[in-house]
C-alpha cells in the first residue's frame, strides 16, 4: 500500500517537470557519452580522471537494470537513476562546460534552462 502511495506521489511530481529540462537531461547524457568516447580514444586528455570515473559510473548505474531502487518499479526506479546522474552532472559541470568549449558547442544547450 505504501508503495502505491509513493508511486502516485512520484507521478504527480513528474507531471510538474518541465519537458525542456527532461530534453536537456537527455542532451547531457549524450554529451557525457561523447566525452567518454573522446577520452577513451585519447582525443580529449584534459578531463580529470576522477570526473571520468564518476561520469562513467553514473552512466553504468543509469543503464544497469539492478540498482538501489529496481527499474521495474514504475517511475521510482527511474528517479534514483536520474538523481545519481543529476548529482554527478552537477559536480562535473565545470569540466563538462570545458569539454563543450573544446568541441566547439554552446554549453548553454546543456546547462541553462
């Protein structure tokens, strides 16, 4: 019963989320995948290893079906993944912005609402 109540609460919260923020979140994921690919290829050696490790771990957590809150639980399973990614994106924002500049893309597309 408590689980159903939490699901309803999460559903209400998700309806309030601005679709532009969700699109921006998806763009950050794609940016991070490009960054990790460039680092792995040696094309972008300027990224601190701690940032690379945190971003890689957050992406693995995001795609892994087994984590703290199982993804099979509607909405709630996604929220813990999004929270982890959001925290890591926040901590790595300066490094990700520098990567955007290196790639020649506007960082506002990824970080400004």
